[in-house]
C-alpha cells in the first residue's frame, strides 16, 4: 500500500485531526478542546504508525489517567489494529510504573510482590507512627499529614529535604519526622503508596541507567493523554523515557486543568514548546458533542482566563436551546426543580441515564438525593461508598494481600483477629514493637513467637494463624488453584461467613458482597487469561477510581462532583449552586490563580452537556449548618446574555439585593422568618473585638469544633484563615465571617 493510499484511510477525519495523526516524528502538542475527538486521534495515530511500519506494537506507550480510559483506548486500538494491538502498552501512569517496578523493583530493595497502599492503609499506618512519635492528632490531623507527604512526593522531596525546608516550622518538622518513619515502615512491609509508584520509578531510572536505557529503546513512540493534569514527577518520568527518540506526543487542554489540589502543574502544558524544542502544536477546535449555544457559553466563560493557550470551540451541530438559568428559593426548591425536570424529561421519552447532576461540593448532594428518592427517580452517586471500601470486602482483600505479601503489616494487623482468634490488640502491639526493634515485619516475629518471652502466652494462637496463612500461600504458589478457588479456600478456612452471621448486622447483605467479590475475581480471570495472577488482581483493584465503576449503560440518573465528571458527557446536565461563595468557592475569590482554576472547572462542567444545560442557583442556602444569602455566580454573568433563558426569578419575600462590591455571601445562623429582612452587606465582627489570628492559634468554631490555624493571609479588610479542625479536617474561612472564638 502506498503512503497516499494509507492516508486515504483517514479521510473521514477533519483536517486538523489528520495533521495530528500524520505528525509522527518529534515532539507534538495536540491541544484538544472538549468533545473534539481526541481519543479518535490517539487511536488512529497509533494505527497509522503501525501500518506505516515505523515500529512494532510493543514499541508504543500510551498513558492515560484512569483505568477506564486505558481500557477503552486499548479496546479501540485492538478493534482498529487486530494483529498486535494487544501488545501496545496502554495504561495509567501508576499501572505503567507498577509494571516496571514489578520487574526491576529488586534493584531498589523491593520484591515483585510489593503491596500498594490505598488511602485507608496510609491512614492506619500514619496514625500508628504518630502515636509512636507522640504527636497529637488534634494538633496535627492525619489527613493533613498525608496531604503534606503527598505534596512532598509530587515535588520529589525526600524526608531529609522536607526536614531541611521546614527550618523552624514545628508543624513541618513533625510532618518530616512522620514522613521519614513512614517510608521506613513502608519499606519493611515491602509496600508503596500511589505516589511511591511514580517516585520509585523515577528513582529506578536515575540509579539504574541500564534499566532506563532498556525502556528508552523499547518505547520509540510515547503518547500521554490529559497532559494538563500531570505533576512534576510524572513529567520527569515521561521526559526521561522520551530522551532517546524524542517522539513524545501529548494530548491535553489547558482550559480543563482542574486538579491543582492533587499536585497537577498547568505549567507542564503551557511550557511544552520551551521544554521540548522544535515541538509542533495542533489545535483541535471542532466539537462533536455539544450544540453551538453550549459551546458559545463555554467560550464566553473561559475567555475571562488570561493565562491560556487560546482556542475557540465550534461545531457543525445545531444551534440548540439556550442555557437555562433557574433561580430557586432554597436548596430544597433547587432539588425539587431538578427532580421535576427529570421526571418531565422521562415522560417525554428520555432515559434516566440522559441526566447528570453536577455540584461543586459533595455536601450539596444531600438535598438532591432526597428529592430524587422521593420522586422515585433511580440514581447513583459517583464518589459515594465504593464497593471496595466496604468493611467485609476490605477484610477479604486484606487476606489476599497478606497471602501475596505476608510482610504487609497494615493488612496483617487488620485480619489477625478477624474472625476472632483470641489474639488481642496488646499482643499485636508487643509483636509490632519487637518487629520495629529488629527492623523486620510482624509476620517474621509471630512465625517464631515462642522465641520471644513477651509473646509466650499467645504463641500457640499466633503460630496457628501463621499456619493458616502459610497454608494459603502454599496453595497460591502451587499453581493448582485458580484465583476464584483460592478465594473460596480463604472463606472456608477462616470461617468468615459464620463470623458475619454471628457478629455483624445485615449479614445477608455482607455475604452477598463477598460473593460479588468472587464474581469480580472470576471476571478478572476471564479478561486477563494467563496474566490473571494474584499480584495483578490486587494491583488492578488498588488503582481503581470511582469513575472506573461508572456504567454508562445503566438507566439511572448520575450525581457527582464537577471534578468527577471530567471526561464524561450527557444529553442533559444540571450544574447546581451557581452562586459566588459556593462556585467559585469563597476561599478562591481573593486569589486570581484559584479563580482561574474554578473558571476552568465551570468550563469543564458546561462542556459535559450535549443538548441541554441547566444552571441552578438559590436565593438562600443551608449548608454546613449555616444559612447563606449568595449573589449569582460570576461564571453565569460571563455567559453572553443572548444565550441565556432565565426562569424562577420571582423575588423571595423579604429579600433584598446584595450591595455592589460586597463579598456576595452573607452568613446568618438560620433560615429567616417570613417577612424578615436579613442584614445583607453586614459583615459580623470577629468573635472578640480587635482579635487577630496567627499561625498556631487554637480556635473553637460553632460548627466545626476545635482547630488550629495553619495559615493566615491578609485580604483587604479581612483575613483568609486555613484551619485544621480536629474532626472536620482542614477548612478555609474568612475571619470576619466565621463564628468562632480564640482559645
């Protein structure tokens, strides 16, 4: 086949898409607007490279951000390139790094069976470490410590570097101490957290040039999706791999960079041409998803961001309906409006699955979920209680993890006395102390429990548990049992079902859940065939996200945060809470960079809609136990007026407009009585006259309880406080508006 004939195969694509497909050599930045067919471009670019004979399938690495996206990409590649398509590396960053570390992790002192710790495992380990270091969780919440350690790893800072950077900041010094011991305990347990998968892969490349050279030779063509969401360590990983051949193609949209809170660095995409010299830029601006009115609304909003590459979405789709901006009295009225609109839509022939309800914070979901339930509308919340977060599932997965890696102390301590084996917490604590002193795992200690006088009384029970685990390990390693059969052995030999019936409420539901896990294992074995081993299964479930469980075929309405909605599309979309102070959030309103990020989030939300877009707002809203009166979100005002159709704007009894130049948010204690006039524009003073807040101050908030001021930043006549509350986590509050006293 001639080159001209080959290119003719791609004539169904638009000119800019074709340009992206045919540019195979050197650095390439594909600026792909929302709904512009970027996955189609990636799949066909890979097809073109292979059909041109430029490389073999295993010479291509395609990286995405979710398992769901990676699976869809690989499926489409296999459909397009039947021969060899399955040999392409199409995976997430974490899966790619895990695969490399499974093969060469021994160079860094890890086995090929290392465990990957999820957030819950991190919490348990860090809680234990803080107790050991006598650090008060009330002064330094575990959640904050995890966030600080993750931030350090994103920047590739070691515990020693973090300690050096901390200087005289006692809080940072404490975090650095926890970080140091945390890494030691992870290594002893032959475990890594998600951030380690990336950091250790880069560390491996830096320490072992031979390993880096192997993968540089293997991956002649590298493609990265959602490049705007990469952080520093992800950028370095990709840059090192692409160093030899230079054929790095990144696909992204700076206007959809919304994960700064996770460490994403928008500068990676903004500076691509400077980082990779001679890079070509291709803009995909034709949208295949939405109506022109929806795109014009999105363009109108995002144009207010100044630091961006710049592009304008357009479509050949119909102009479509105007954007529906609906004003409600309260959050309950807002929820009722959404429920009624969905009911009416279904009555007119739509499916429930055509509707998505998006919100800025999970707290907004409560009233909406109640209204949908009352209306008999089937719905799912993405980001709710995940299957793998259920207690009984975590127990069974912990058994599988310990069989795979008996040195995993966190999982071991979870199931050593589940079901009950008369092994008390004190015995486990003593074994942990001995293990820490020897620099070994707890399993190594309890295997020889009779050798330690402190454990002599519990030695028989401990060694009985060891025999159980050793027997299951032997069964797994024998090759005589499938994964599903191994799982059944665990249930049988631990007596877990009998334990559930005797000890737990809703035992039947819990047993159904562990049977469902068996179904998941069977499906995994069918999908992965010869590669369906225990390590691969545990890795897959540890790297799953909420979106990976999203089933587009189920006929239910979907509720989720705006962040979770990225990458999805729906015929009808509701974006709720379009009020200044809620969206954009009050914490972002004084910071131009954060407002830009919030605006990008609004752009993402708007471009999820294919046919109809509803933006809802309320005159007053009860949230976090406090009633607020908010002005309309600036993002609504940024949509050209001719694109908007407004409904529900009748004035609420007793309401008056917020003064121009005010914060847009007024907080009062409770819903006003009919006919009362709230004091709009009034800023309540701080709890005590003339009080100021400094880092380290202890405060008591009426709703959130006791907390410590972590940061205080002057903003005009007010101060933005970042406070770590003992029970409510870290919150950002304006000093003049929060109801609290300084202790």
